[in-house]
């Protein structure tokens, strides 16, 4: 699977077909966001890590 799939990626098409209810059109998503709303942006599941200074 590609790290950053685009709309033409066969893996993304397969995921959209398999999990139809998890992929919404952009306009449907942004209609639900209003000024002042808080938005959590996550990267998905991963193992916990600690911050390390360079």
C-alpha cells in the first residue's frame, strides 16, 4: 500500500469499495464543521512513542 495514495491508486479504490461507509465526500465532511468547532487530527493507530530531542 502506498504511503500517500492518490485518487488513482488501486489500493485506495479497493479500500473505498471494501469500507464504503468510512469514505465520505469532502463536501459532506466540511458541511459539518462550523467556526469555533474543535477538530482532532489523528494519524491512526500506532505504538506509543516518546519525544526525543535531536
